[in-house]
């Protein structure tokens, strides 16, 4: 028997991206929602991830700023990183 232990964070977290879009599988890793791409793949294929309120089974789903990803009781908002804050 396998036991999964995951932290649950009910608050919405904003995750900034620096590109036009990011694939769902990569986004889950970026948000530290999963530890690896393999884990992300399994959760997505097991219908445990939502995008904008709908179950998504496409690992390569392109997420753009404004999209909301739901996973394990948490909601992640995709946002565009402010380019001004990345300049030195």
C-alpha cells in the first residue's frame, strides 16, 4: 500500500512566469506542487488537476497569465512576471 503525504494550502498562490506560456506539467514543478515531472504526469493523467475549474488530462496544456490551476486543495494563479523587477 502506498501512502501519499502532501501539504494542503487552501490559499491561492500567484506563480509568475517569464515566458508567454508554460506547459501544465512544468508549471506544477515550478509551483513546487510536485517533486518531479513523473509525479506531475501521474496526477494529471489521474484527473487530479484542474485548469480554470475544469479537469485537465493534457500534460502539455499551455497555461497563460490569468489561468488558475487547482491541485490537492490549492489554487495557483499564473501571472506574468513584471519585467521591470527583473532588470538590474
